[in-house]
């Protein structure tokens, strides 16, 4: 099969199309003939050599795919309501940039009705991440206010739509007026251009001094101190990436007085059972929203798999709104 390999750590040009054996599914797994593969920020980090796959996982990048079930553990598939020939999308810990990919059965979901393979491939990484962090870990409730840092990213456009669909007020930050406008069009109630506005002052103004209940933070670093300042009492910050740096200093007195929670998580190394529980929650509570059109995939660009380097260059440019997807022919 063809697969996108990391020939050399560093710039996007280190990605190349190579040949690999078709993987074989083991117990509890199935084999997907891949039609499309989502591109995500962790793929870029892996290409640079700073985010190695967990032990035992394929060295190929790629954390989400969509395609057709070709084979697999029949008992596990039957328990999940899946069969050979079904269209599925899946969250994987690696190996997604390939024409065939093995995935744990619990991490596979049927393609929502009416969605293309490209749209389906854009779902797993961001939807699993947002659900796990915003709704499970940060416990966002209807009527609360969510601040999303980086509202135009793949994570951001997912968080906007899910939070609004579940009755929350959504404030986002983005790096241009055009990106702010795109976030508002997707359902954000307020958008802050972080290059021209102070998001702490703006969130205080928008919330009339109360602050926000939850912050979804992909920046960390110096942002944490500012997020502590703009949280309401009993507010929660959940950190899912550290693009702004690993070290953070903040006012611990505010954490005490306002009873704040600062937490975070990474999804890739978590066990199959944990990810399977998220998949079940998504199937019950989110997949109907996708099927009805209340929540929609947001695709910025597609690239042939052979052009994966161009896809990564676009990801690093931060010029996109929504998801970037690779397509395959078999």
C-alpha cells in the first residue's frame, strides 16, 4: 500500500509517499480501506520529531481516517454493530496517513448520514478531544460561558458548534477579523481578535464582569495567567496543547479565592476503553446533531495524499479555518 512516511524530521518536505505492507488487524481491531485522512497539529509535531507515537503504534503519522471496513475481529465488530463493507470513521494513535489502516473497534463510528468520506475523516480527532475535555473534564453546562482560544482551528470550530448546540454561550479568540467573522458565522456569540484586543478585558466586558465558566486552552504559557484572571467563580481551564510554551506563572491567590480548577489532558496515549467510552457518548449525543445538520464538519482544504507536505505547510501557516484532509485512491 501507499503511505505518507516521515523521511526526515524537520520541515514539511520531510514527508514522502512510500510503500508499506498492508497492516493486519488483531483481536479487537478492524481494517479500514482509507478514503480520507485528517491532518492535525500533532501530526506536525510528530513530523518535527517532538511527538513520538506511543509504544507499539505505527510510526506513520495520522490520527483519524474514514473509509470502508475490509476485515476484522468479527465478534468485536458484531458487539459494536459494525460489519465488513460499512463506512466508518475512526480515531487511531498513528498510521492514518495510509491507504489501509488498523483501528480498535471501540474507536470506530459509522459515518453520519449524509456525510462524505472527507467530511467524516475530519471528525474523530477534534470531536473526541472536545467532548473529552470540554464536556467530561471541564463539565461545561447549559447556560454557562465557554472561551475558546483559537476558534478558527479544527478544535475551535468543533467546540463552537457543540457548545452552542448544548446551550452554552461561546466566546472565541482568533487572529484576524476575517477569522472572527468565520467563527461568528459558525455560531460563536462573540469573537475577539487577540492581535488587536485584550481578551481578558473583552471577556470581562462581554460577561459584565462575571467572567467565563470554562476556557479551552491550546496555548498555555503566558496565557494561563490571563485566563485565571478572566474566569468566573468555580471556573475551569482545560489545557490541551502548549503552543505558547510549557511554563506558566499565575496568581494562585485568585485560584484560591475563586475556587478555580486548572486541568489538562492528552488523548493519544489513553487506553482503548477510555476512547471507546468517548465514542459511545459521541454516537448517542453528537452523531444525531451531525445527521440533522445542526452541527457540520468545516473543511478548509483537501489535498491528495502525495501532497501531504503542502497540507502540513498550510497547517503551519495558520491561514486555514477548520480542517485539512488528505484523500486517497485505491
